[in-house]
C-alpha cells in the first residue's frame, strides 16, 4: 500500500500586524512639552494593553519594534508582549534619526538596542526598523554587520520581501549603478499602510482621518494582495499611541475580520514568515 503524503499547504496571504512602540523615547530626546510626552505615554499606558488583549482574543501573533528606552522604561509592557508570544525587534534607543548620525554613533545604538532585546528575550533580535524610516548611506551595512536578518524600512516592493542591495552608486553625470544583493532581507513598508500619517497631525498634513477612509485603503491592499500575490506578505505598521484610540481600535478589529473572511489568509510574526519562505 502506497503511503500518501499530504501536500504542504501554504497560506494564500500572510498579514503581519507590526507595532512601533515609540512611547516617549523620541519626545524626551527632542525635549517635547509635557502635553506631547503624555500623547506618547498613552501608548504604554492604554494602547499596548488594549492591543495585546485584542491580539490574544483573535489569536494573532505579531511583531513589535521597540526602542531600547521604551523596553527599559515600561518593563510591564515588554513582559506582556513576550508573554503573548509576539516577536520583539529593534527600533533605535531614543528613536534616533539614523540619517543624521555618523557610522560610529549608529553602531553604538544598534549594539545597545540588540543587547536590550537579548536581556529581555535571551536571544538576539532578528529584525530592525529604522525610526522615521530614515536611513543614512551606510545604515543597512551596519544593520547587517550587527547581526540582523531583516530590515523593515524600505519601499521598493509591496507584498514580497527582497534582498537589500548594498553599495548602490548614483551620479548626476554617470547615472546609477546598483550594488550586489546582500544577506539582509527587506520587509517592505508603505506610508499608506502606516496608521501615523493618516491619523496624526504633522507639518505637511492635517491627519485625524476618519477610520472609514483608512479601512478602505487597507482592505483595498488586502484584497489586491490576496488576489494577485499568492504566498505574499501584507505588512501593516501601527503605533500604540495612535491605533490604541477607541475608534481606531474598532477599525483594526474590522480589518482583522475582513482578513479572516478571505480564504487562506493567516496572521504571523515577521520572523516566522521569513523562516518559512
Ligand atoms: Zn517609530
């Protein structure tokens, strides 16, 4: 009698809910006012527990990019994220703008934030996301050298992780030449799939979108990826101090329900998705 081996069924689409828990790390570096700091504090105080409760209820594993300052200032959050089975990844220390720092300064921050995750989890982090998605010319060389397996700060693709090229050269007289692909994987991101520019006021935008607008964009991406990118990855970026507000949590719940209603959609941590590719 022949034994039959069931075929491995891969998800049609994986959705990664990712959370950048900036809290007050950038505010204290900038010397923000007590009011702005309190806006950041809403994240660890209200947003994080609210999000973790939703993820537990929906049985969704996720990835958290947490600045070292947040990790150490809000240890209850850190413990709760890990207790929920979520991935912890790096996001600077004081949410620095890496494009404004020299190589030595960037390396020091990377090493310090890796050690903070190692202290929390017992293992080095696999992922890095640049604060503000701001990279200097050598930042990703340093990220690779610091032992990271993936970055999540670039936008050259949408539903497919790709290998980061290092050593691209651009000239106004001789055009562009592209460097070789490196071992560093890229999990591409998008402003459209980030809660912050939709909901938070900024220098060049009003923010404060109605959730009905944002859910239309996010589910539009969800359905397109499900139809056209089999085996792909849809990465959503959120901030606890932003998405944690009630009307936005209701939108996130709706987005999760829309995703679960599609055949073959799963939610996963970024490290788990990348390990299965
Ligand atoms: Zn951030």
